[in-house]
């Protein structure tokens, strides 16, 4: 039987706003996806789990058909299928880049191994992820349209998956790649003098929650605020979170190899 590596996993989230252009629809940033795949390959992190977001693939489709609030009428069923499908298309682009950059990465489809209840992960068939990790293969998951015991279906954010798998597999850290330099005391895209937090404790994070922006674009899972709310239980479990700007070359690479890079570090205390 394979044994879980001594090294605790690192969970990397790549935001949809980084790998897609959220002002468009189905607008992938292929050059960014390629650069990030190269950085991930170069960093060579042992025991890595990757999760990516939906950006201009998942969110506009989910919003168009009201998928997050669940099944209310038959006409939404094709929207559920379409939302899942466009996520597989984006995931395909990510997988393509990772594999061609020599990363032993395998896609794990969330809607085929996760069931939610009122939007919260209830059942996760984790054997596949566990076996991949034991073999030194990187599982890649993503925000998806999933089946829900109460709602019929819903949208599961990549951030909820990140927090769940980090706790489940006792991760040593979470690295979150977004399209700004970290967490600010106001939305840096709207407020010119927004101040970047470099370090936050759990207490400070909870106090700062009210200041973090909800996403301005069609983000059905709550933007930066939604992201942070999801991460709190992982930080509570002692897993440090680093938020860096993945749109800037080498920031993800440096964060992955543990080099200091501009961004926000969140620790329990
Ligand atoms: O971008 C949402 O994932 P997120 C995925 O991580 C869909 O919030 C399908 C909208």
C-alpha cells in the first residue's frame, strides 16, 4: 500500500480573474495560464493540490441560469450542464499547460466526487485525491456546478474546495493567487489609496472582513470577501494562507518555493 508522503500538502488556488478576462465571456488568458504552469513546474513542490476558479467561464453562465440558487424550473437544467461544461473547457486549458510544462497533474472533476447540502460540501469522495497525492501526482480541482441534496444543484466555489481539502489533508499552507497584490483595507481597483495588509492574524482578519470588497463583476461566489470567509476555518486549524498577485510574473513561483514576495500572510496568531 502506498504511504502518504512525509511532506504535508500545499494547496494552491489560482483565481479565475487571473486566468480569464472577467470583462468578457469565455475569455481565457492562455499566455498567463502557460506562464503559471511554467512557474508551478519550475517550483517542483512535492505534494501539491491545485484548485482553480471559474472567471469568465463559470460565473456568467451560472448567473444567466440562476444555478447557485438551485433547481426551480426545467429550463435551468441545460444551464447546469452548460456551466459544468464550460468549466471543463477552462480546466482543459489549465491541464494542457500543466502537462506540457512537465507537471504530473491529473484533473479531478468536483461534480463527480462532491455533493453539497445547501451549498456546503457534504460528501467528498476523496480516495482519488489521496491516491494521486501518494503517487506524487498533482490533483487539479476547480469551482464547479455540483449536485446539492437540498437545492438540486448549486455552484461550489474553488475557495470552499481549497479550505476543505486543506483541512482534510492537513495542508502545511495555502497559496492563493489573485489579480491584486493581496488583501487591502478597501477595494484597490476602486480606492486609490487602499492599504495593503502584509500580515494578518485570524483576529485581525475577522475585524477586516467588513472592508474587503465583494466582487464587482459577475462573481456568483462573493469575490474577495467570499474567499476570505471560506478560508477562516483553515486558518483556525493552523494552516497559514499567503495571498499573492498571480498576474505578476514569478510571484506564484516565489510563494511556492517559500521565498518572500509582496502579498498578505494570514496566520492563526
Ligand atoms: O471562481 C466558481 O468558482 P470560483 C465556479 O472559485 C463557477 O468562485 C462554476 C462559477
